[in-house]
C-alpha cells in the first residue's frame, strides 16, 4: 500500500495510524514524518509534541541518526515548544556536532555525504545546481561536516614533504 498525501496534510490520529502500521506502506518516509511534524498547520503545538514523543518511541534510532542526516530538522523537532536563549541554541548545536562525530565513529563511516550535506542548496531559487548531488570538497558544496579533531590534508602533505627531505638528506650522507 502507499500513502496518498504528504504527512503534513493529515490529522494527529491519521499520522499515529500510519506510524503504527508503517510496515504496511511501501512509501513510508521517517524523514518526511519528522519534517511534517514541524510543518503541519493542522496540528496544535501540544499535538506536535505528543506526535514527536510517539514517533520517537517507535523510531528512536532513526531520530538519533537525524542529527547526522538533517540536523536542522532534528533541531526544530527537538525544540518544539521550548523557548531557547541564544546561548541555549548554541549549546544545542554544539551537542549536535559532538553527537555527529560520535555517530560517525560508532558506525565506522568514512564518508560524510549525508542528507543536507550531499546536495547543493545555496538558497537561490533560480540556481541551476539546486538539489544536485555534489562530491565532498567540490566547489559547489554549500556546507560540510567538520570537527575540531579532523586532520587537514595540508598537514599530511607537509609531513610527507618533510619525510621526503629527510630521506634525501640521509641518502646523501
């Protein structure tokens, strides 16, 4: 079976029904579900919070991975109904970045092309590259995942040049 409309057009009870029976539907999309919680105009704030808790009970692993795949949606869904100061918001984003690094290490993923990070999205509606998949390090990349613990390529090249000089100096002696 297929879901005929986007989640943000359904009521609270209908979305709960789809969550309960998600295995029956071939086009069930958890990312779309979480985005619709924020975007749904048919739901009150209390309904959105209840729906988030209900969805998290069923899809907790998927919700945790959302930090890596779509951190903006994760932030919006996690902070529903919470008044954040600027300091709280910054701390929340720092926690998301720390959790992204932990998830990448736990899953032993070498690449970092996930969700928002794998597509060109410059914000210009008329851009011909919008939505296009981009390679890491490409000129078209708008944002990328990087951590304080990352080693730069420049350091590796300098190290190899230093070793090369040392080998040449050793041979000439």
